[in-house]
C-alpha cells in the first residue's frame, strides 16, 4: 500500500469513529435505550476521554481481551464493560444506526438532487454564456462586414473620382504616370529632380543659408567661412578642387540612368597630353555633360584611363557661398583664359581634359527638340587657348541633348528672343522657361524628359603651339575644327538619332 492510499484509509477510519461516537452520545441521551448501569459506565468512559486531545477512537477493552470489540474507547480510567454490557451497547448502536439509515438515504438523495440540479444550473449558465458570447461575436462580425462594405463603397467612389479626374485631365492633354512603376525608376526620377533643384535653386538657397548663418548664434562660423572663401577665391582659376567622394555619389548614377546618359569614344586619349574638349550643343542645362564628365556615374576614368576631367563654367558661380564648394568638388573651374591655360599647362599637369561648352548661354536659346543649332562661327577664343597651350582640340557631340526640354518658341526676330538676349547680355544667363514633365505626370513640369543622351568623344585634332597667333592663323584652325565637328556629327548621327536622314547640323 502506498502512502497516499494509507492516508485516505486513516481519514476514512477517523470519520467512521467520529460517527460512532456521536451515535453513542445519542444513546446516552435517550432514556430507554441503555440500562442505567451501562449508561453510567459509558458516560464515564466518554467523559474520561478527552477527544480534543486524541486523534482517533480506539477499542474499549473488556475483561476478556480476546473478545474486545472495535466499538470501544481507550480511556485513562479503570472503567470496563462486561461482555454482556458490551453486547448490549453494540446492539443499541446497531439499532440506532439502522433507525438513521432512512434519514441518511433521504439526505443522500437530497444531496444527489442538489448536485444534479447544480449541474443543470451550471450547464444552463454555461450555455447562456456561450450563447451570449456567440451573439457578441456575430454582432462584431456584422459590424466588421459593415465597415468593409463602407470602405469598399468609399474606395469605389474615390476610384470613380480618380477615373473622372484622369479622364478630364486626359481631355486637357495631361498624361499621368502609372502607379505601378518600379522603385528603380522612382529613384531615377528623384535623381533628376535633385539635379534640376540644384541647377535652378542651388545658388539662391546657398545664399539664404549663408545669411541665416550670419544672423544666428553661430555667426562667427559665417565670418570664418567668409574669410576663408576670400582667401580661396582664386582656386577656380588654379585647377579647382575635385573631391572624388562627391563625384561617386549614388545620386549621379540614378540621374544618368534617368535619360539614360551614355559616354562613347571614337578614339583614345593619350594620358601624357592635355586636351581641350569642345562640347556641342549646350542644351538647356547641359544634362549630358553632368552625367558624362562631372561625375563618375558613366565610368569616365575607365573609358579614358589615366585621364582627369574638369568642366568649365561661369566665374560668377564661384562667388556664391557653399555653392562654389559643391561645383568645385565635381571638378568645376572658371571659364577665364587664365583658368584654361593653367589646366592645359603641360608643365603643371598631364592627362587633363578640359570640358568646354563653347556655345554657352547663347546656344541654350537655340535648344529645341530635334534641332541641332550650335553657336560656333563667332566663337574663336577657345581656338586661341588651344594654340597658346598647344593642347589638341577634341570635338564632342551630345546627341539627344536638345530633346530633354521643350522651351518656348523663340525665333530670332521675336519679342521673346529679344528679351532673352537682353537678359543674357546683362546677367550672362539665358532666361529659359523649362517645359518638361512633372514628377507624377508626363505633360508639363520642370523635370527633363526621358530622352536618351549619347555623349560621343571624337578624335583629337593636333594644334601647333603658338603663343601669339594671328587672326588668320586662328581662323585656319577654327575652320579645321569646324570641319572635324561636322564630320563627327555626320558619321555618328545615324547611330543615335531616329530621324537622322532629315536632321542637319546648323552652325551659326
């Protein structure tokens, strides 16, 4: 027998003994159940037994230990029952118990009924709770279905409104960009937007930031920067200050992939020489040159190993705080003759390519899709620079440059053209209304169109060094270069222009 079974048996025995003791007490209280002599002995035994200090009943010993019954009590007195008295007591106990059996049965039956009733009550309660929970869940489901239906109706209305808006915009000639464009194309659009913002708003934003700094608690930083900038102002005439980390920004790769821009060569460039690369056409914002030479996004250093390139821009850009440092980091230098001769000086450096937009702001006014009109006849200063430095001239043509924007129609004798020319003479910048596409639609905006640009580098034209060339000598070299440029355009246009048969190069 294990410990748990033994414990249950002891508890059961103690319970039985307590019941018998209560029966004995009831017998003693009844007048006619026991003889007076036996009742007196039993009362003495019960009185002598301190039940609060005993854990169980024990047998009552008779004079004959062999005939002792289980109905006795251990007591500390000398009172003992005779065999006849014990038999009488046992008989009375049995009769008493038998008289209580119906009562016990009734109580058990009542208890059983109560248990069954409670079970039914619990079942009913549980069932009611379950029904209540089910009702609440069903109500929640109905509410959710109603919300979904309302949301679907709202979306249908919105889609209907969008469809109506799109239809009305289509009637107005507005073409919207698809909503399912891949992330790569969105990043390319972001790169193009960043470049347009830098080109159009970079200088005023930098000026505003400088004055904000001057009139802030950190004014002393603005003063220190101004002093440093004044001492550094000549760097744009002394080879600039390129930062390859800036030229390697991932932003420029997204920008170049937007069109896309491709850099192609027809001949090698000797890294032991310096070259003056004359680029045509200028376009509205020179998009192709930015991707091909002002950054490493098209791997210019791998296409022309051993070469380093600087692009030329107006000297005024290098007087703008912060903005000057940005264009210097990309390889920008001043368009002054001093700057060009410094970059092309063989004694100071080798393997340098100077990127010059010969037509400049005047040529930007001729930029119209499908048209290639360049300003070259009256541009001879770059020829003198090439002759003075002895640097070979390299014709470079940017096919597709005029196709990225659609400026206003401005014939030579129009009021629009006259106003643009006047502003250009005063400021050096051509006022052009950029008409391209938007961020989310293709019909209008300041973003350039997704038109491929192929920047083709032609073969170098050797130039004999002449420190003081005459006008006739300059004109001769100029005519030779013009012929080289025409040859490059005619030989390459069929590769990159769709309507190449009807496209001619107009030189003004």
